[in-house]
RNA sequence: GUGGCCGUAGCUCAAUGGUAGAGUCCCGGAUUGUGAUUCCGGUUGUUGUGGGUUCGAGUCCCAUCGGUCACCCCA
C-alpha cells in the first residue's frame, strides 16, 4: 500500500456504484435549474488569486488559510484553485458584459477546492451547484431562489432540511453597526479570548458566534445589527418573507447567521439538516449587491446560492430505494467455432436500434458466461451457440422472470427485440 | 490548524504478547449448452507504512500516512 500512489487527501474517487446515484442527482438538479429559467455557464477552475482575495475578503478563513494558491512561474502569475463559484461567475459576467441587455439567471456546477481538514461532508475537493441572478434588485428573486430550493428537496427525496434566514442589511448599515460593535468589543477586551481578539477588527461579526461563555457574555450585550437597519433594508426583507409565506415555505430567523464570505448583504440564508453531524449546511447563499463594483464592474445587484453535492448525495444515500439500478437490456453470450462473429454483429445491430447491450468478452465456460449475464443485471440473455449457429437462430432467455426461453431467427432479432424486452420487463 | 477514536483478505469483521481466521465476493465442480437458490472444493494478506521494546508484536511504545468524530469553518 505504501508503495502505491494514493489519491490526494480530501479528494475522493467516486466509484461506479456511487456514480449511478451522482448522475441521477445531477440529472434532477440540472433539469430543475433549467426549469426555473437558469442558464448554464462554465468558468475555469483556476483564477487569479486576486479575484478571490477581493471578492471573498482578506480576513475570511477561506482566503486566510484555505486556498490552494501558487505562483505560475511560466507566466509570473499568482493563481488559485477556485474555493467557490460566485466570484468567478461575477468576473465572467463583467468580462463578457452579460448583463448589458438585461438581468440574467445563471447556473454552474463543478468542483471547488479548500484546504481544510477533511471530515464527513467536508472535503478538499468538493462539488457544488450554484445559481446566481444578476441585475435583479428586488426581494422577489431572493424569494425565488429560496423557494426553488424548497421545491428541489422533495424531488431528491429529501426531508428534514430546514431554512434559516437573516437580514444583514446594507454595507453602510453594517459599517455603522460594525464600528459600534468594535467599540463595544474593545471596551470589554479583557473578557475576549485570543481568537476573538484577533477577529475583533478583521471580522467582528464572527466574534458573536463564539462558543466561549465569557465571549458570549460580551456578545450578548453587544449592539444588534437589527437596530441599525434602515427602512429600505427592512422593507426588502419583509418582501422576501411575504413571498416565502405566500409559497408556504417555512423558515426560522437566525440573527446569528453570518456568512463566511464578505460580499453578502441584505438576505442571507442556509438550508440545514441534522442528519450529517457537524457539516449540516447543505445549501447556502444570499444577496451580494456590491460585488460587481468590488470586482471593477458597474453596479449590478446579485443574489445566489451554492449547494454541496457530496452532502446532498450523502442524504440521498439514506433512501437506498431511490438509487436507480442501471441494467442492460441484454447480455450476449457465445460459445463455439464461428459464434463470436454472429454474436458480435447481433449486439452491434441491437445497439444501433437503441438498446443497451453488453457483449460477453474474455471467454469462459457456458456456465460462467451465464453467471456473468446474471451478474450484469441484464433483462435478457442472448445465446449464440453451435446449435443456434447451424439453425441461424438466437436463443433468448429472460433472466428476471417472465417467460420461457425461445429461439428466433437471427435476422428477426433486431426487429422483434423491443417487444420481447417489454414482455420480459412485465 | 488542535484534540479523541480507528487502520487485519476486494468488502464486513474475528484473533490473552505465542502457527493470521470467519462470512461475503471471486474461481472451479455437482452427466456432455443455461444464471440467481442448494451442496462440495479452492485462492485470497509484506496485519497502512517506518522505526523501537521483547526470546517472540496484528496486539505494547514512537513517528508517519490515511479514515473518522469534535473544535473550527462552510457547501
């Protein structure tokens, strides 16, 4: 084992048995995104490091210690494997003037990279689907994105995913709150632990999340952001809540909900489950109206979410009956001089007619070929032996119940196969 | 990044410091051409890796790699 190479820590192979579930997950999610009017976009996995530093924020954990960054000496560039998708998506929208002719709804999917200690539901390479709506300032699209998710969970067969919501106000409101918050923290610096002190100026909102009881005491008396929210912010949030209520989507307000990326404002939300231990957030997002300008574009409002595929697939795994069995229509076996060519061309003809056909390869006794046919999960076994070869026939045997073995002329197989298959499945 | 627990056959797991095992899977056989059930037989391995203690280490110690859980963080 030690001499053989291993996958990079926190970066996982997905084996064929699991890929069946992954592909069905992807098919459901992608169809759902398209159905809601979101259009696919694809961005590179590698971007300039500066993009993430500017978008996500210098003081965030992601930028401080989780990015895979390196210097590409060939071009003298600082590069980073993307830790999330929103920054790239906004960069692409600015670069290609995507909102020139009006607002846009976009989605993307693919791997993201963060150098964290791996844990269940937390990997160094992990897949996300993200949806972003650019150019819509109103609360309706915030609500649309949230309701969208609410409708997806049942399609994936998932229950017990609850919605947490918060309003973190505008940049100006947060700046005023933040100034007062820092003052408050400074006044009680003696009670803060090292972590809280470090964050006090860099990311004071995070201090409120501390689990240290002494720090909590300080946090409990800290000025609340809610007291700094102006009419516009409150109205926006009311608008979101009204549409959620109209859609029958339940939520809890979590005033502690602070997203770990600096670009958010107004609406932030997380979809959370208790079934995954400490990594319970299955989808998270919010509004980021300042991000376009921060990245050098015109002022364009944005709102979006990203969902963690590994976590959702893990939840789907708990309902094994939803895992689709991929079975071929037929398994073709052959034995005897001259049978291979006949079997081979029959398999070819059936595939050209649209059927899923596995051709036995590698020889073996008749018995072992039958075993492989059964193990393949195929509905039918097609047998070309010496008898069939002489008679110009193929034997068709149903492997999953349904009907006796029959022989049919091999020129008729392609034409009659669909009917035979249907009968075998009945 | 910090701490706890764990690493034995492809998989799931046994083995008081004293000869590494079971189930499953896989392969072969049970009248010459028929699977899934049943019966019989067979192969599974540098016990994650590298050191150390010991007459003797899967077992004890150290390191390292990996997994897992919690902290942290987030999807």
